[in-house]
């Protein structure tokens, strides 16, 4: 409820026509001004600062999970592109780098990648591919492209998990064949998923030029997963 | 002021008649692109080489020069400036790769394929692919050579990727820079007809490295003779592409300097391939020697454990 008191001075030499309209000082004008609000505005009105931490985390986790589902079952939808976020790629990249790194107690001889090397390869690779796509004239925004490329590492992270489990068994050619098969399948899945999202943003005569670096990127990550040897 | 008469179209007749009427007037004759303008006087006739006609006298190339000059107008701090270097279509990239694989004698790679539209897509991604091809093939070949040895623990040598990247990108950028600087310096002393821009040289070098990608993959085969044959073939192809590209640029120069330039270009190319072969790929015979001098009980141990 809002109350306003209006007072207006009568200035006949300026507003000649209004001379007969005068509001005396001691008559307050009051009333109620209500603005019909939609219920959605009231949510933002309370602002996400006031909600519980659990709400915030669950909302972000649900968004990430929904995008994971979109990657696993790639359809031509805009969800990944519209509401991009970089939480998913960060989680995936950290998981992958943790699993791929060599232990710190190892000697110089073990030449596997360090955590930082994997991290740098993933992020700089994604940035380079995004820059390449934009330079070729694609109409996708920088972070949308990073989001898609990061989320499509999900199949390869799953392949890494499977490989680590398989490596717990005894080594041998069968072991290697199983890992090779899993990595190839997941590599193809990553390519298909990312192409489904990224290919439409390029002009048609340059699609192959934009997709090839994505292929190279996931190939290198697959290679790192395949050649991972435990200590 | 222009009168009505001045606005009417006029027939000027043949160039010969107008030249006869006014010998000082300059006339421009535009022929069909199919004909080479053999009646143009000048130093070209003295040399009598067909390449120069193809290089300079072609109307088509003049048009592309004009168009290219209109393209790059954005200042270098805008994104659009760099987009002009990626203004290629898929089929153009394929054509350029094909041109680097099949050097036709007499045809200049830059004139035929690049045509004042040098791109950075090809050089950058060919170098990136080559880096990973060499690193992965090196690891694979070492793994296959040492396969069966119980004492050998396979490690994916990741630092080789960084070393390979440094070597290849340095070669693909610094050598063109040096060559361009050298050509500019010679150009100031001897007037060369053909001169290349820095980006065109980078383009040629980048695409000439493409042949090394299948070569690196085939280097996995652990036979020394096979590897050296591959080196020779790759060097012949990419060396000839480079030589035929740069020969017109140094031809007017002192004979010795021209030859020295071409020899240096090919030599550096050979150095790159031989260096990569030596560093990333273990020699097969050495390890066979080791396994043969070791006691046969090692193979027995391997057989027991598998």
C-alpha cells in the first residue's frame, strides 16, 4: 500500500488554464497503488541469495546432469547451446586429469602426463578449436563452443573409468583388445555428439574444416587414455 | 560542364587506328584470359620463358590481385583482420594439399593454388597433426620394437609431444621468416620479378609439410631400409615443391646465390625429417642386437609368464 500526498501550488501566471484546478494543501490525496505482478517475478524478487545452499547446488547439478543426458543421447537440440555452463567441463576435465596423471612418487622414467599437462591440453585444445571455428566464420559464441566441447568429453571419461577397471585384471593382449574396443566406441560417440551440436553453426562449405580439429582433439585424448599404464 | 553530346557513348575504333592518330596516348588492351599476351614488349621477351607469361601476364591473376588488395582492410587489432587468413573453403584446402603432394614441373604452387589468398588454416593444422603423428608414431614404433622384452616397461613419453611441437612450429614459422627476410634483402639489390609475401611463404612451407604425416605413420615399420626410402621419397616430393616455388624468386639473381638458396632450403627440409626420424624413433637394429645377445632364457621367462 502506498500513500502519496500531493500538493500543488497555483501559479496563475504560468498555467493560466489551470487556475480553476487547485488542490489545497491540507487535503491529502491518498490511495493504494498495486502493480499486478506475475508469480515469476516474485521468484527473482526474492533473489537466489536467500535460498538454501542445497537448493543452489541441486539446481546447478540438475542442469549439469541434464546436459550429460543430452550428450549421451545426442539429438539436435539447443539446450547445450542455449544455457551453457562450464561446470560440467570442469568436473569432467578434473576427473580425467586425476585418473590420467602419473603418481608423484614415480621416477623420471615414467613418462605419463602430469595433471597439469592433461588440464592444459584439454582447455587449450578446446580454446584453439573454438577460435578456429570462429575464424572460419561460424556463428557460435566462444563459451557455447567451449561448453559443447567440454561436455562431449563425457564418453571418453567413462572410457577412462572402464579402462582403469579393466586394467585391474591381468595384463595381456585380451586386456588390450577390450580397452581398444571401448576407447574406439567412446571416441566415435564423442565425435558424433559434438558434431551434432557444432556442425550447424558453420557455413556448409567449411563444415569439414571446422570438424577436423575436433576429431584431432578427441583422438589425442583417446590416445592418452589408451596408452595409460598403471604403475 | 558536360553537354548532351559529351554524355553520348563514343566509338573509339581499333587501338591501332587510335595509336596511329595519337602516338602518345596510352591504350589498354584487354584480351581473353585464354591468350597469353605475346606482343607485350619488355624484359620478358628477352628471357622467352613461358612461366613468366603465366605468372604475370594472365588477366585472371591481375583480377585476383585487385580483389586481394581490397580484402585486407581491417586494422590488425580487430578480429576481422585475422578472419581474412581463414577465408578458405574445404575444397580449396584439399586442392592445396593435392598440389603439395603432386608437384607438377613448371607449375608454381603459390601461383596455382594460393593465388593471393594465403591461409593460415592449412599450415597451423597440418603442423598440429604432424606433431601428434610424430609423437604417437614414435611411441608406437618403440613399443613394437621392444615388444616381447620382459625388461622393457612401456611408458607413453609425453614430453616428446612438447619437443615435437616446438621443433615443428619453429621450423614452420622461423624458416619462412628467415627466407622472406633474405628474399627481401636480395630484392633490394637485384630487381626480381616474382616476390612473395611472408604469409605466402608460410603457406607453402605449411602445405609442403603435409607429406610427412603419412611418412611419420609409415615410420612405425621397424625396418631401417624402409624408413630411409620413405625419407627420400618425402624429401623428393616436398623438396621439389619448395624448389619449384622459390626458383622463380631467385632466378634473376647471381647464379651462385640462387643455387645456394635452393640448396639451403632443401637441406633444411632434409635436416628436419632426418632429425625427427633420429630423435623420435629408436633404431631397430640396436635393440635386436640387445635381444639376440641376451640369453635365450629371457624368452623362456616371457613364455612362462604369459
